[in-house]
C-alpha cells in the first residue's frame, strides 16, 4: 500500500502528514510519500513545520519538496489532499486517479495552509492532520481488495 499526501508547496502540510503517518501509523507493507501541486523543487520543510513536529516527538526526516507527477500518481494506492482544489488539480491531469484521491479530513474540511503564518497555525495544522490520520489509518492497514 503506497500512500501519497499532497498539499500545495510540499513544504508544510504534506511532509508533516508523511512524517506523522510514518511515525504514528506504520502498517506492514505501507509506504508513505508526499508531494505538492506547485513545482517548488528541492526545498526543505519550513522551520516551523520541523519545530511543531519536534514538539510532538516526531522526527522530521530530511525532506526535499517535489511536484506531484504521473509516476507518483500511478504508484499511489491512496492519495490524500489537504483541500478540494488539490483534488480538482489532480483529477484534471490524471482522471484515472479519481477513485484514489480523497480529502485527508474525513469530514471533508480543508486543512488550512500555515505557510507564512505564526507557529500556532502550524500547530493547528499538525493537530488537524494528526486527527485525520488517526481516522484514515485503517484504510492503509486494511486496504480494499481491488484498486
């Protein structure tokens, strides 16, 4: 089961989701990755994202941002996005992925982008991501039988 988390720049929300999933919700055979809809290319996670992960006891592994591409989409069993615009962006480019793309928040709410905001916005995003991951983890622990 390959799970990909997607946000806009791949420097805040999606790498936090990847780190939190890997640390708190490992599953046999599950792998995690992240990417963004923008092509920022090889940027690290923001210092604030690293700080709030550290506060939660989650190691922030070395990270280089990357843009979501056809290969990542093809390899993904599940793609979780942070806001509805990400869903539209992905499906407009890869319509075959429609059944694999879901808002990370199970209630369908946007997880706001904390970029450029104070550290408390990063904590809020981290906590919302953590709650959503806990609700979604069974989806990669007990994957559907068909793709």
